[in-house]
């Protein structure tokens, strides 16, 4: 019945050590042997996903990947773009100004410059570390208005970020897709970019129906694809809001909840 499985990485496919369990690897391999497409759909840049794609043997040109919360959907090997909807420099400038006024940090992913931030901070350093990236210090006010920006993130410790979110201008929610991917990350994408739109675009590209899609995640940036999928799955460690919109709640990321869904709904074991 199911032909496409979209998996979030952090808090879903990956355990608390940032690794893929053998149980998850075996279940994914078995599903793929049955002709099921399994794709990673992450807020991460592609550079932070490559190791996992290789480890899962999902790095051929018949494999696809959704990065930057599906702002970019592409074939893995050739990097052929299936769908792309991004921001521009003027967006980064505007969001950075708001972040400054609210007293929180900001960084962004530029197609040309990579991970950029006005000043070093713990959370940008964390982003760089988990994705194997270098940081480019950049004055956002000097960005070219038309520079391609994959996404912008307001970042800070949870309490400060919560306070900033409460003060965000309401019209921002009409201008951007805004999702919470972690307690310390608030992400801004193009209004027509989110994991649900990305998974739908890939399903359409592969001639797969909505009710033939499974999507699994644990946080706010997964909600769109969980709501789109025929079977939307929340991890046992997911936020309560994520569990509330899911069709099914599986085990935690530390107990191979991904494998358990694949076994139950695809492998019938």
C-alpha cells in the first residue's frame, strides 16, 4: 500500500547519539528492496545529510533528498533539482533586523556563501558542527537583496527564543513559513516551502498518491508532511503538538521507532 516513506533525521531517524541504529538500517533496506522509496526530509543542509545517505546506501540517482525543510528537493547523485523555493537577501536582512531588535541571534544559509551569521554564537557553532560546515561572518545589511538564501533562522536559548517568538510581528506569518525545529531554533522559509509541500512535489514527480505516503517526525517543522501523508507518524519522543496531529505514534528515536513503523505497515512483520 505504501510506496514512499519520508523521514526526518534529528529526533526521528537518528538516536540521541546522532547515529542510525542497525534496526533502522535493516528495516529501511528491506522496504527499499520491495520497491518503496525512502527519503530523508530534514531541516539540515545537504552537507549535513550526506553521511546518512551513504550509510543507508541511498546515494544513487534513483534516490531523492529533501533539505532545508524541503526548500530544496533533488536527486542525490546528480543533484538534479525536482523543486526549489527559496528566500533572497532582502528577506535575510529584514529577519536579522527583527532578531537584533528582540535581542536574539540569527544565521542563514546562503547558496553562495554557506552558513552565514553576523557574529559567532553557541547555536551557530552547534549548527556548523553537526553539519560539518564552516561559518562565514557576514554583515546581513550588506547582503545583495537578490542573493539566494535557502532559509533564515532565529536562534537562542529556549527561554530567550520563547520571549522573542511572543513578540514577532504577526504579519511575518503571512510573509514566511515559520517552524520550530528545536527548542533553540526558529526557522523562516519561503511561504511556499515546507516539508509537506516538498513531499507532495516528490510524490507527484514519482506518480505516488497521497495515501501511499508515510511521513515520520518529532517536531514543528515536521507537521506539514505529517498532515499531508496518508499515514502521518509522530515519534514517541515527539512534542505533544506533533503527537496530536499524527495518525499514529510510534516508539522513540532511541528505540528504533522508524523501524517499527516500517515493519508494521510495509513489511507486515
